[in-house]
């Protein structure tokens, strides 16, 4: 009797124990699940915000930023970029395009922007485009002089594709860059041409790229384009009150070529190396 009584108490104890143990273990997975849900929920608002921004037309700003980041990537040799900033960006290698693009420098209130040659030039030729470096005659051409170069003027609808996939056709008028460089007696040993804007934006091309007269429009393969220094867009001259009224325009080197970031506006000078 005593043994039986003790046994049943023992059994009851075991039962209680096993119920409480199984109760605990069945709770365990429930602890993990909400954490996953929280993580998923945390991502949702970000996605929604992005979509909202797209709808609200803020997408242009986003793409500009993205393009600018990828452009800085290409600039491996330049020293002005903060190393820490550079590390944040993901590498985008574009092996076929031997183009280095430099970002406009972000000016702070303390720093002054260096525009060395502006003052020496004087009022009259303020908006002249300078060609320097590996040329027979370093030159400075005014807008009036460029317009008089009727033998090298080129005008056509240029196709543009930007990093976000936006495409356009835009009418530009200007002078053929390769032919313009010959007016400054470009040296036969020249290897590179740098197009530098007053805001610090800079694109570098190889001589072969500047020489090329058959850049394409992927939407119309019958066409062929040289690089041009344009002063007119859609039949209207660029405003020259704030910046030099010149823009480098180049077609695509191949279908899919993102050519718009290569268009340099506000050109200050062309450096041949
Ligand atoms: N001087 C100068 N040219 C520039 C830039 C710039 O910041 N400064 N941005 C480039 C980039 S990234 C693009 S996509 C196009 C934008 O041309 P848009 O302003 O006519 O759209 O100009 C290019 N040329
Ligand atoms: Mo851009």
C-alpha cells in the first residue's frame, strides 16, 4: 500500500514535470518567429518609401545620386576623393570605356573655388574655350569664332541614355571636337583629351575615342556622330551669363552605352596630354 501510494505520487510528479517541460519546449520556437517577422516588417516601410518617392517624381534626384556614385568609382587615380567615402561605394568596372569622370567639388563656405585662368583673360573673352597641353598652339576660341568655323559645324539629334535607363533625342549644334583640336595643331604624340568644366566635372577620353566619327544611336543605327562641342540645344543657345555656354555631346560607343554622364556642360578648358 505504502509503496503503491508512493509510486502514484511519484507518477503524478513525473506527469506534472513532463507537462511543464513539454510546455516550455513548445514555447521555444515561438520566441524565434516574432524576430523574423519584425525583420521583415522593418524592410517593408523602406520599400514603400522608395516606391512613394518614385511616384512623387523624386526619382530624378535618386538617379542623379546613383549615377554620380558610379561615376566616382571610375576615378581610381584621382587623389581628391576622400578614401573613406570611396570605400562606401560599390565598384562598377567599365573596361571598354577608358573614361575618367571627376565629380564637381563640393564647396564649403570656408573654401574658395580655384579658377586660375579666368582673371587673366578679361571681360571680352570670358567665355572662350581653352585648348592646352600637347598642342602646337595653345588656343582660346570665343563663341563667335566657333560659330565662324562653318567647315566643322555639326548639327543633329543626339540620343542619350543615362544610368537610370532614361532615353532622349536632343538636337545639338556645335563644332566637331576632333577637327577643332586640329585647329590648335594637336600633337601626333597626344594620347588623351580631358574636358574640364567650371564646376570641376571632368571627363577623360583617349585620342581614339575623340577621333572616332561614328558614335551610334542605338535606336537608329543608320546614324553616325562625332563628338561635338555644342553651344546650341534644341535651336536655343546656352545661357552664358553664369557659365561658359559649351557642352560636350557624344553618341553611344555601342548599344546600351550609358552616354549621358559623358556630356560635359559648362566647359572651361580642354587639356590634351
Ligand atoms: N559640368 C557638368 N557636366 C555634367 C555633370 C555635372 O555635374 N557637371 N553631370 C553629368 C551627368 S552625371 C549627367 S547624367 C548629365 C546630366 O545632364 P542634364 O543636366 O542636361 O540632364 O550631365 C553630365 N554633365
Ligand atoms: Mo547623371
